[in-house]
């Protein structure tokens, strides 16, 4: 018995040594580099010129080119770009020079937070170091992420240049140093496999057939125009009536579902209740706080938090539908077709398998012509489940 144990011990040591040698050999082929933080401390600010970015992806009619949308409609393991601005981990001028110059590019210009390079194939790109992006669209978005601008007059040019840029990073084994892993890659792959297999779903008007009120297992969708006070008051009225089992909303992250559950069920005023409530208010302090163009006197006044509060008082379940990470929308084209489909799929996966529910979200998720809408994904998971349109005002 003792001899057998000794033999096993020697065998395990030999396996471990072989593994060590293999690891060293692998490291010599692909150098392992440390992963800097995803977010920077926003020492510098970069105001993004939206108009100039969109001009590179627009057609003669001034609309975003369908060919461009097709080109970016595919799963990616790493966050990509915001119309030509590649998302990066926290960088440094020292590492950039060491990794790219002179092997792949030459230095054109350098200042305290940018580094402009001319790549060997002739195009130029600029690194923004420890610099947050400020994007002013329907809201103001502050994104504390380093980024790289790929030059090019057209989308064909800047997409080609970005592919070359990411190719250099991958060839040199520097993914961990520069690229940000896409946490929603699996959801993207799953969504891509579903497209083309889903069938269009007829959405019933709320007055049709027996109506949602007479159903025990159905979904009522409420398309929203974010910030429209009339629609907000209407959805509030629907929730106040209490004729539903659960309420799902775009305006809350699925990652906070444990806090939502605790807030709904913990005794009011208890430590668990207060902790979960603060988590939800912290979320609304950062997201979904600009659409109504008002200044809230207290965090509890946030319009979307008040919807959760209505459901809580009615004893209803609430689901945060937004499954994707916070940087998915800017760096995975989350408002364009494929990104929207990925989100719609995530929403459908997050709702309960049964019961009468109300789903509240932006109109493009439900009624976008020619799109694969939320209800198509729902029908894929729960075939034949009735879906009613609760808002006929848009």
C-alpha cells in the first residue's frame, strides 16, 4: 500500500512538472500580460462630435447605411467601437509606444492625454488615455473608458482599419492589455442563431378577443416614448389597477434582480429593505434620470423607481429586463438592429414562463417595422402565448 502511494505521488509530481514546462513553453509563444482596469479615473474629458461620426456611416439620404449595419451585425468576443471609437482598457503612453512603435506604426503627435500614430499601411489613429467619453445625444452619457479613434473617410475604411488594429493586438498577444471582454458574447451568439428561425407574431389590440384582463397567462406590452409624461401617467394607471401578476421594465438592470426581490418582500424599514432600496436608487442616480427633463428633489422621485414602488404596494413581482452590460449599447451598437435584437432576446429570457405580465419599454423593441421584435423572441420560448398591445397611442 505504501509503495502504491509513493508511485502515485511520483506520478503526480511528474505530471505537475510536465505541466509547468508546458506552461513555460506556452508563455514563450504568447506572452501573458496583465489586465489593466476597464474604467479610468477620467482625468481628461473628450467630447464626441456625433455629427462627424454619423457622416461616415450615412448614405446619400442622410440615414445610417444598411450595408454598414450589416457589417457590424455579428457576435464579437470583445467590445468593439462606437462608430469608429474602439473601447480600450486603461492605457499608457509608455505601453502604447512599446507595443506599436516602430514595429507597427510611427509616432505622429503626442500630448498629455493623446497619442496619434500612423500605421504601416498608411492610415492614422489616435489613442485617448485616461480620458472619459462624453456623448451628447438624447441624454448625456459619460463613459469612463479609454478609446482609440480609427481614421478613415468612410465606414468601409474605418472598419477595415479597426480590424487591422485589433488584429495587431491579437497577433502580439495583447488582448488582456487593451481589449475589454464582451460579457454578452454568448447572448449574441445565441441571438444570431435564432434570427431567421423566428416567426412574426400578431399582437392583439387590448380590445380584441377577450382582452388581457380575462387571461391568466398572457403578456401586455406597453411601448414607450421615453420622457413622455402622458404615457408615463397611463402606464402608472395600469399598474395601479393591479390586474397583472408581474411587471417587467427596460428601465432596470437584470443584474439588480436580487435587490429588486428583496425590496419587494423585505419588511419596510428593515436593514435588508433599506440596503436593497439604496441599490435601486443608486442605479437610477446613474441611469434613466434625464428623460423627463426635471430635477428630482430626492432620489425616490425618479419616475421609473416610482413604478417599482407602485408594484410593491400592489404586492406584484417586478423584473429588470435589461440583461446586457452597461457598455453594450455604446460599444456593441445596442440601439442598431443586431444589438437591439440581442437585447430583445435578453428581455424575453428574463420574463416569467407563466402568469399575466405587463412589459414596459421603448417602442423600437416592440413595433419596429421589419425588425425581430421582443414578442418574436417570446413566441420562440413560449409558443402561442397571447400578447396584447396596451398602448395604442403611438
